[in-house]
C-alpha cells in the first residue's frame, strides 16, 4: 500500500469513527468495521486492539460514571492505532509533507474526541430525561435525592418530597385520545416546572411526577410547593380546541435528612399520595408516621392470611341462636377466629375487612363454609333435633359463578342436610342490579338451604324487595335491641313493626345483640322468634356447643 493510499484509508477510517459517534441512534457496527480495517491493513494487531471496538457499545451502559474511565481508555487505544498508521505514512516524506500529515492526524483525533464528548452528552441527556416532557426522569431524580441524603447528614438540613399524580388521567385519554392526552401532559409538566422553580421536578412515568425540595425549613415549605403545583394545574389547558381540565393529588413528606434514606422518603411519599387519592383527590395529604405504622401493620396482617390458612391458624367459634319461646337452640352462627403466632387470638373485625379489600375473603370464606359444614354434621348423632349452622357470605363469594356448585359439593361430601345450612347475606348485597347473585340464592333455596338477611335495619330496610327473594329469616341489627333499655323506646315500636311485617311475609325474625333478661322479655312480648347475644351464650368452640345440646 502506497503512502497516499495509506493516508486515504486512515482519513476514511477517522471520518467513519467520528460520524458513528455523532450519529443518533448509534450504528454499533461502525466500530467493528474500523477495527477490522486496521487489522487487515496491518496497522494494528487484533491482540493489541483487544475489545477496544466496544467503545461504541459501552456508550449504551446506563451508569456512565462507572464506565467513563474504561470508555476513555478504549477510545484512546482505537485512536492510537489510527495514529500509528499515520506515523507509518510519515516515512520517506519531506518535512513539509510530514508536518501536513501530523496536522491532519491531530485534527482527526481532536475531531473524533469532540464527536465522542458530544455524543456522550446527548446520550447522558437521553438517559436521564423523559422523552415526552423533557423533564428529568426517575433515574436523575433518584441520583439527586441520593446525593442530598449523602451530602447533608447533619442536624440542620431538611428535605421534602411532593409526589404528584394527575387524577383520573385515563378519562382524558379515553375522551380525547392519547395524542391530546400526551399534549395535555406536556403542558401540565411545563406548568409544574415553572410554578415550583427552582425545585427539581421529574416525571416518573405515566401521569406521576415528583418534586424535590432540597433545603426545606419545615413542613410549611413543602406544603406551599404542593399548593403551588396544584394551583398551576387548576387552569384548563387548551389542546386542539379542547379545554382539558386536570386535577391532581399530592403526597407530602418532609423531615430531617439525618436518620432517613432515599427509600424511606420515596415509600413515605407513596403512602401519602395514596391517602390523598383515597380522600377524593384534588388536594394534598401530609405524611403521618402513626397512620403509616398502622397501615403497614394492616398490610403485614393481610399478607399473612394465606400462610395462616395453610398452617391451620384459623378456627371457628359458634354462638347460639335461641328460641325466645322455649329457650331451645335453633341454630348456631359460625364465627371465624385467627390464632396468630405473634398477635394471639384475633377477632373477625381485625382481619375480615382486609380480606375483603384484597380478595382473600374468597379462600377464607370457602374455608369457613367447609369447616362449619364438617363440624355441624357430627352434631346430629348427639341430639334429636340438631341445630342448623349459619355462615356469613361476603359480597365476592356471593358473586362467584361457581357458588352453587361449591355449596352442593360441600353438602354432598359432608352429608349435611341442606336445611341445616343457613347462609347469611347483608341487605345491601341484594340492592345490586346484578341478577346472578339472586339466581344463585334461588338455586340454593330450591335445594333447601336457608337464606337469612344479616344486620337488617342498617341498610335500606325495605321489606318490599324481600317478596322476590328466597329469604327465610331476618336478623335484626343489634342497634335496635340496645335501644330497648329505655322505658318507652321508639326502637321497640320499630321492632314490633318489623316483626309484624316479616311474619306477614312468612319470615322468622332473630334479634342480634341481646345482652339482658329485660331485652329478651320485651322481644318475646312483641313476637320476635329468636335471639342471639351474650345473654344466650358467648361464642364458644364446637365441643362447648355440643355439650350444651346434650
């Protein structure tokens, strides 16, 4: 290869390398081609270059700081190989020609290095900024928050976060389309940035933003930032002729830097945003350590329910439903208990609400139903007229399409007669427009299963809808029974009317929460059929109930 050909080749390779470093998106093959040509032209050996060609690929590594030195080293080696070629081209040239070649080599190297720096700057921006709004992204925000928590560990510096989420943004996308939704999001991002300047605002993704207040002097500072952010979003945004109105919820957390971590701050802000959303949105909520502690405990308890079922930590107690006429036990209500390994015995009000919120009420309710049927079937051998067992059904259970099959399977496997099973539902369940639950109850009633309305009187209290439902019993809420303590109680007149109307519909009535002899006597006087409460017996294990029946 002549000197002129060598110069031409080297210039071409230098231009290719510089062009590759400027190009977006990157052509990862360019570095391979340059290295291959250098080796093929005997300018550099494959061993000397090693994996230097990866200089271009390494630019894609997310954490640039960790590989900056390696990138620089590989770039230097690749450029040095080209420079070596230029040095060979200097031989047998005049001094003027040599100087021209040296200048060309220096210019080429400088051009390539500038291209590398510019390309890295573009990549760094892309890696740390949101492509839609051009705000800092989660990565950059996390870096800055970590730096604040590292640099200011003393008793003076305080830090605050505002976690902002636009309310019901999906409706905007559904109403106007995603293109207008994106433009509204960009407009909201710009408003936020201007309203809370100079604080760092980042888009975390979707319609969620985070604001960092690096040098807070107290809670008031961060609350003021949250209110400024909400005010900035209050005015409608005009997008393609549409007035798009958005509101937002903001979670606010502020504390001393010492004693906290970025993860602690981030999690606290997330919890507080959830509170703001739960309160209806369009406002802010301030972090409350006690509330957060309670909610974490609830979450831990909820997470432990599946394991508790597997380990057999749940069990049933039973409370008698007693005839007000002769004192016989007509039935028993199954009440679930949890023998928690750390917290001891937990009553239903500690965990049923959690199970309903998470959907765990379905496996838990199925276990209660199965266990109640299994234990109740053994009572018939010990008594002439065994009581029925009454089991509460949750809304999610009632709406399951396989409820009828589940109950039929349990009755078949246990041998419990259908008329000895009563399913309790709340009246609010029946006010839904859905037909499936009603059809399921009718199918169960046709089998002979008893259906009761629990806590009657606390919801709609409308007897008219009972004409079309397969109900056999009303269980009147204890609130009415407690009112019987007064000499001339209005609740007594209400109860008397309910009993009379229920009997007209061929329904039996059980009063809940009976605690005294006087209440029992007054209920008997107005014709109530049965009572349930501490006066007749507290919840107890199955063997206690069996002993009483004997």
